[in-house]
C-alpha cells in the first residue's frame, strides 16, 4: 500500500478494513492506494500478484488480475466513470451505485458497486472509495446471514472442485414413512425442520460442511487437508468431527421429540430414532454446486455410495461406522470421543440383518461397528 496517505483517507481505509468488505481506495489523482483483503481473496490474488498500487485507474484496470475479473465492457464503463469523477471533482453526486458483473470462479456474478467521494474537512477532494456488495434486498441478505460463517468460509474454499480426503456422514429417521402417516403434516414438518436445524448446527460446530438434505435425510462432509497451505484439518480431526456429530445427534433428536411431546404433538422417543452411517473417503471429488436456486457442496466417489449403504442398513437407531474412519483417529481424538478402538468388534456389513441387494453389491464387504451399542456396553 502507498505510504503517502492523508490521515483522513487512512481513516476511511481503516473503517473499510474493519467492515470486511470487498473494497478499494483511490487517491485524488486516481491512483490505486489500497485494496481490501476480502477483495484480493475474491479476485483469487496471492501475495505475489501485481495489484497496481500507485497506478492510475486507466492503467491498473488492464492488469491481468482486474481484466480477468472485470469483462471488457464493465472495465471500460468503470474506468470512464472514475476518470470523469477525478476530472470534474465537484459536479457529480458524492455517493453513487453502479451494477457491475464480476467473473468469479468461471461464472458471471452481478454485484453492486457503491462509490464514495472522500473529502477533507476543508472540502478538498481526497480520493474515492469503492465497495462491492451483492445486489440483494435486505430481507434476502438477512436470510443468508443466518448461516454459519465458518462453514460458509469452508464452502467458499471449494470453488475449484478437486480430490480430497474426507469423512462422510449420512443420517435419517428410522421408519420415517410410517411416522409421517401418523402425524399431522404441519407437526411432521416441524419435526423435520428441527431435525435439520439440529444436524446442521452440530456439523458446523464440529468443522464440517452440510451436504444435501432430502426429506428426513441429511448428509455432511468433514474435509482433511491434502496439500501444503490447505486450511482444512488433519485426517484425525476430520474423522473425529464426523464421529462427534454421529455420537451427539441421537441425543439431540430425543430432545426434539420430547419438546414436541410437551407441545402436544403425539410423538414419542420410541417412534423417532435416528440411523447414522459414517465412512472415510480417501480420494473424493469435492466441490461447489452453484445454480440460480442453490449453493451446496457435493462429493462424488465410491465411498460416498458406500456410506449411503451403511446408513441404509442401520436400523432402530444404530450408528454404524466403518473401520476405515475409526482407524483415522489418533489416540487423543479417540479419547476425547470416549472411543477405545482396541475394544471394538467389527462385523461385515453383509452379515447384518436387513442388508439388501444394493447394500450387498456396493458395500457388503465393509467392516462396521455400531457405536451406539458400543457406548451403551461401556
């Protein structure tokens, strides 16, 4: 950053920095003097990237970083708008909003650019600040902000799909079809809403990423690091996060059922047990799926299908976990979970009652153990 900054402009920069916005500041001559960390992350810049500090806007916007982010028409419009403001100084509105399309992760994303004229106490023109923000109504932004920020950050790291090791977790309500027929539809909807909320909260708390939800089914991924500089945890932490959720979630569901019972809903704990399956994927292909109607993370690989079969075989509130995921735990992580791997006795999935043809075909040879039963035995 240019170190010849007037005190006022530095105060503006400090305020924008604290706001964690994607923003830039130009001096009175139209030279770039500051870019926020969020803007750099949005643009995919690293410390070696040429940002253009000290360059005039007309020159700086042609750098590869900004030319790849701003398409030609948008870049020309922004340059002409800023140059006009730098030239006239006083005739134009001090605050303005312009729609801009940014090229991010191979997709065009419309955002709003808020421009702010910075003036000293005596009215002297000191520079211009630009803030880039989504063009969304306040009520939509409020809805988005209800999500867990740390998990959204983990999701944002997956802009580029690639292979990663991860623990996989599937959960659903045992005999949910029968339960849905017994309960009034609004009551069953409330049960599923609380079920989903509790699951998502636990996944976020233990460092995971929520996957697809379908009816009473839920899934999650707990990524492990696979490259230098990767922000995701080690394999033991990833496996531990998935197993921690699997161990805690049945109690959460029991609490939900008890609360609904106290509210007059005719459901008992015995009617609403949760089945879980946990497995390890050493080489899953994981990335974002972003469309006009959703933003989610999905994973593809044989182990995802195997985990679905493990959960499918689970019945009556079982928590079936594979030997491969348990053996990713180090001694400390296992101790924190109350698991002694040396005392567990595994069974081949094909030997469990209820294993259907698909489960036998996709995962029949997997070694699994019911952690719920093991916890009761201990």
